[in-house]
């Protein structure tokens, strides 16, 4: 981690706040006695089974085709004996590899899959509006859709538990200056879209209304559980198991199961925002002792894109979004803006908290 995160802080020993906080959280959540973790896991599983008795499903999992969500599906079904409904949000950017991985997983594990499909014209227009707005977190649009879809499916099936692939072993570090959070801020999304979009009637793209936003953020009793924090999660071992057991195939980078995420992380972020997310991903693995710092530095020195692949992906990206080369070049040169430059519920809540703290 370095000063490409503008809010980074180093102590007198040269240790940054991200790694210091990550190691602390890992010691609290991940690096604890295996027997204690097992007991906690068993209590959670027993509760899920008890509360799901008589229901078609007893929990929901997200499934992207990436290593974390795929391994989670395997653990949930094969080792924990749960009956999940797998949910996938199709935003039009899934790679063929991701689709194949998802197909293999649901068939091999014999689980039901619900795919929520967002109209491509709607999602395309939303993404172009975000590019024109100059905000850093293009992934808000996908992540919001996932949160809202999962929340409503939990309500539909009267379930409490959403088991997620997030885990401190591989994702303990992500600077706030690199993302917008929480991402289910419909007012911010609509504000950006109304200013830069084509004013389409967004019939399929899911939004929380204000009541749902407040309920989900402050009062909702459903639980997101990081199952992978309660087992020993080694990413390379997990990949090998998935390859052997589920015919899973690797896609070459964190969250690269989505073509838009790959292009966003490997080109748009470093070129426009001077952000290389590999620094956070690799630092997380260093803190959880899955790789050494020297190994991470070697990987960081490798190119994010091979030149021939980059040109091909730029062409694919601008054609899919119906942009011209000149339009895309202009977008990449536009000023960078904060998400808070546009009206947002997160911003209003932030101001209320600041006032409360002052009082």
C-alpha cells in the first residue's frame, strides 16, 4: 500500500493503517483457535437448519463464477449440508468462463439458481452516465443490483441468512478513497443518471426506495455471514479443489469473471484514477500470510495488460457501450469527481452523524 490512497496514514515504524487494521481484524476474526472457529461455525449452521426447517431453501448464496463464491457454494453444500438458493445478477458483462463455471457448479452441486437479468440498454446507459460523471466506483451499479436483489429474495422466501464469499483472508484491505460505500444509495445513482444519462425508464434495474434503504442499513434483521472466515481458507488450495471437483476454470485475476470488472480494474482505474487494486488484494494476502511481500512485489511489477489484449479489450468495451474512440478518450480525460458531488442518501446520513457528534 502506498500514497495512491490519498488517505493512507503511516506510523513511526512505516506501517500503514490498512495493514495494521487488517492484521488486527485477522487476529480477531480469522487467526483464532480452530476449535473456537469450528464451534462458532457449527452453532451458525445449526441455527440456519433449525430456522429453515420445512422451507425449500434455508439460506441464499451469491454466485459469480469466481473462486470465492464458487468455493463458498462447495463448502455450503458438501461440508455444511445446507440447502442454498444461488443468486446471480446478469448485467450483460459475464465472461464465457464465468457462465461455464456457474453452470458446472449448480449442476455438480445440484442446487437451484435464480438469475436476475438487467435489461442491457438500461445498464449500458447507467454505466456510460457513471463514466461521464467522473466518479471512481463504476462497480456501484453491479453491487447495488446484487444487494437489492438478494434482499428481496430473502424477503420472498422468508429467509434470514445470506452466506457471502467475502473473507478477511483475501479481502481485508480496500481503501475508502477507492470505493463508494454503502453502494445501495439509489439517490446517488439516480442523481448521476439524471444528469448524464438518456432518461430511459429504468424498469429492470433494481433500486431501494428511502424506506428500504433506511430499513436495510439500520434495522434489517437478516444476516450476511462470512463463512470463509470460519474455516481455513487458502485461495490456491481452494482453486485446486474447484478444478478437480467441479470442473472450475481460473480466469486470471481477482473478480475477472466479469469482463467489465477486468477492464475497469486493469485499465480505467490505473489510467484515470491512478489506482491499482492489486496493491490492496496482494496486501491482504500478505497480511494473512498466504504470500510473501517479495512475491507480491514481483506480481505487482507485471503488466496489468498485454498490449495486444488491451487494444482488443478497448475495442470490445467501447463497442459494447456504443461509444466512439473519441468519446472514450474524452471520458478518460474528463475531471475526476467525488460521488458526494451529487445528491446522495449516504451524504445526508453522513451530515446527520457529523451534527450528532458535534452536539
